[in-house]
DNA sequence: TGTATTTTGTTTGTCGACAAGAAACCGCGA
DNA sequence: TCGCGGTTTCTTGTCGACAAACAAAATACA
C-alpha cells in the first residue's frame, strides 16, 4: 500500500470524485472490501488525502449502482451478495447475454469487432497465465464490449450492473486457488465472436444462452462445493 | 408557488436530499423542467431553502439514473430526449413489459395483485376524468407495480428507468389538449390483470407485447404529427 | 472593422467546521 | 449478575466560504 510521505499529488480539479469512485469500485468488485464491510468517510478521506465531500459524492454514485447500501444516519456498508435471490441474477444475466449478443450481431461495426477481439485476447492470456483475477475482469470487459456493440444504452447499463455483480460472485471462489480455470470459455467466446461477425442473430442467441448456462452451472457448483466445506461434524 | 414568508420548515435530518430529489424528479418527469434546461445549484438552494450540499447530492443521484447530464466544471442540465435512438427505447421497454408481466404471472402474491388493481383503478379514474397528467403518472405506477410483483430487482430497476423516460415522452404530447385519451388502454390493462391473476404466463407475454406495440405506435404517431407541425413553408 | 487578448463575472468543486442522531459506555439499583 | 437510564463519543448530514475553471464582456491592436 506504500504510504509514508503522503505525496499530496495535486490532482486536477474535478478528478477527485472520479478517483475515489474508481478506487472504491475496484476494491468492492475484487472483494478487497468484503460485502457488509462498513465504509468510514473520515478514514477514507484521510487515506485518499481529500475532503469528505468528494468521498460522499462517490458513495452516492456507488449507492445508485447498488454496490453500497446507505443506512440513514448510520454508516454506509458494502452491498451484500444476496444468495437467496441468486436465481433473479441468473435470469437477468442470461437475458442480457442473449439480447446484447443478438444486437451486436445486427449492429456491430468493424471497430466494435476489433475491440471485442482485443478483450477476448486479454481473456485468453489471463486463462493461459492462470491469473484468476485478470480472467474475471477481462471476462467482464469482453461482454461489456459486446453490449457496447449492440448500441442500446438501456441494455448496456443493466449488463454493466450484472457483470459487475458477477465479478463479485466469481471472485468469491477464485480467490487464491488458480486451479482448472475453465479453458472451454475461451472457445465459447471465439464461437460467439464468429457468430457476431457473420451477423448470424439466431446463432448468436443460441451461443449466448449456452454460455450463460455454463456460467450459471459453474457458480452453482461452486456454491454447492462451498456448502459442503462448511459442514463440520 | 406561494413563497413569501419563507417558512423555514425545520426538516428532519437526512430528509433534505430526499426532498430535493423528489422535487427535481417530478419537475423533470412532468417537463416543468424541459430537456436541456440548465440547473443552477445556488438558485435551487435559494428556492428550496437549504445549502448546496444536499442539492448536489440529489443531482448526483439523478445523474446516476440518467435524468440529468453533468458537464464537468459546467452547469448540469436536464437530460435530453434522444429521438434518434428512440428505437432502442421501444425495444427495451417492450422486452421489460414482457418479462415483468411474465414473472408477475408466476410469482405474484395476493397483496401484489391488490396493489396492481389499485393502480389500475387510479388509471381508469384519470382516463375518465380526462386528466392527462394523472393518466401518465398512474400508467407508470401500474406497470411498476407489475414489475414489483415479478420479484426481480434487476428488471424492476430497468423498468423504472424506462417508465420514467416514457413519462417524459408522453408528457411532450399530452400537454394541454385532453382530447381522446385512449380508453382502450384501460381494457388492455384489465386483460393483463386477468392473465396475471390466472397465472397464465403465455397469455401475459402476448398481452404485454401487444400493449407495448400499442404504446410504441401511439408515440410514433404523435411524433409524426408533431413533425408535420414543425414544417414551415 | 475584425480579430486576438486581457479582464471580469459567474458557477462549480473542494474544504473545514458544526450540529443532530445513534451507538457505546458508565454508573446505579435490584 | 443483570437491567435500565443518563452521559459520552463517534459518525453522519448540513452549512458557509474559498479557489479553480469556464464563459462572456471589454479592450487592444492590426
């Protein structure tokens, strides 16, 4: 974390909020700040060397995206992961995968495709390097690039929210053990790119749905595994 | 708006932001604040008799919901209605109508149904009274109640956003002339309620799609009418 | 007269401070 | 030892003030 001299890094005006927002967001999505952890404003202000006002503003934004929960007159905490309603998450992300991939097949430009391929390359590299954290992040960016290519800001917004939430669920299990990163996802992504490039809407839909089913199945199996570990006799 | 004595209404702590948020939101959705109108913080602070801080916080929340746009270091303005990408709005709201109505048919409780019927009653009353403003608002609440009954917070969030946006589009045309409020919507709503109550998913889907088609067609016809008005020779 | 530059003014972004609630703490009594 | 009321402390919500950034007006110059 390297602090010490407190460099007082003369930030440009207006960049403060964005900076805090980015830091907080990353720490929440990578579970450095675990769900339920309280966020103290003054402490954060000291750590990031700025006033409470920009911190507060960033927190409001994060609350709007559902990443933190603000208890009135009480501390704001990192939003909990709701395992009881996990099915609503699965339902929604499956639908968004399908819809955005379909739209990407219809409306993508050459630049969109290049960006999608870039993200896929980064994803493949992360899987090859057995870097779970990078894999999770680049998987999110891959699907976000597809959503962008679909040119529907409403779907894009919901997709971002769901993908971020998914990052947290995945991070829960790919913490330290870098074993058996699912290389099949790389191939599935390649197939999706091919379908999009061919502007094959029906095939894009099918692939997106299968891909979503894969992820759902994996998270569920991870959940089940976790449950067994918690049983003690 | 009756000012004058500046009653200094001792608000409870923490209610300030919510108050400002509500006022701003209503004025934006009812087009009292037209799209593109600049929002001056200090002016608002004077009008609502509070500091700039809560106003700022409310603006951040509104920006998160896409109702205002914040230009950095410049005034924040009421978000524009993007007629060029109206089709993305139609696409998204049709999908949300279908999905939430389907889910409502599956998961609704007796209380949900009662709430939906309440909103429908208010909608019918507004149509009977030829009160366009009330009709627009209660139509939004009707579909929001259905979304709530669907028990999926992700769909619910996107639906709210789309319904609010729709309020602005509709308000554009139902400004003063209270002529021919479409009474057919009342019947369509009734049919949807019947399908939901019968837990008939397929029929709910069909009705929701037809209802969405109706609204899309109406907005498009209003748009065309408006365009003709704007042509000058 | 038109254009570049300085000056002025207005609005936002950030700061430190203060007051209101809520939680933690303490003392007292049973 | 436990429960209860009051007090203290800690955190948030709100405020007024100041400085930076941008826009517009005023000025200088060709």
